[in-house]
């Protein structure tokens, strides 16, 4: 059995431990905000946080998150999370929206670790999160806006 928490809820998983975490999140927990893009850890659409660090849930077996705290876009709740969500709305970052939950999770992780990131910090942290609609300039602006919100 694999145990972990998902958005604060205790999970005891008895299925195939090699199953990608994304399958559990979307198909079993019915949390469909996390998206499937490439399936090979190359696009970031499936990004969730494991103990606060961004991971690619499409390529992470359930066994790898034993004992960890997993957060999806549905579980955003901290002041930093809220600052990111508000900034995303204010700057109307999303276009088609498909990549955006992954972008938001990566942005929230960045701001949790680095409350006032430079453009360079943002470029490095967000590098693996692709956006086919090329919303990168709005993503960067929204991260700066969220940084200002959370630092006052
Ligand atoms: S779907 Fe996981 S990185 Fe693309
Ligand atoms: S908003 Fe369309 S892929 Fe990013």
C-alpha cells in the first residue's frame, strides 16, 4: 500500500504502484484541473507539487510519492497560492488555458521559495512549462504582480 496526502486528504492506494500519479489524480480522484500533455515529462502540463516542489505527474509513479504531500491546482490555499491566482485573473494570463494549471503550480512553488524573483529566476523556474499559446510574457508579469501582492 502507498500512502500520501492529496490536497490535505489522506490517501491509501492499493492499486498498481507503477501507475503514473497523473492517472490517479485525474481518473481516480477526479481532479481534472491537472492536464495530460506530452506524457514524457517534456511540457509541464501535468505539474503538481510534492512537498512543495514541482513534479511531472505524468512521469512519476504513485510509488514515488509515498509519504509525500501532493498539491494540485484544486488545492491552492496558501497566501502565495491566492496571490498567484489573483494575479493570473487580473492579468488575464490564460489563452486556451490548457497549460495554465501547470504554470500556476510552478509559479506558486517559485514564489514560495523566492518571494521576489528576477526575470532570470522566473525564466529558470518556468523553463520546462511550455505554452503553445505563447503567454510567456503575461506569465512573467503575473509572477511579478503576485510577488508584489504577497510581499505587500
Ligand atoms: S504531460 Fe507531463 S510533462 Fe507533459
Ligand atoms: S494558454 Fe494555451 S497552451 Fe498555454
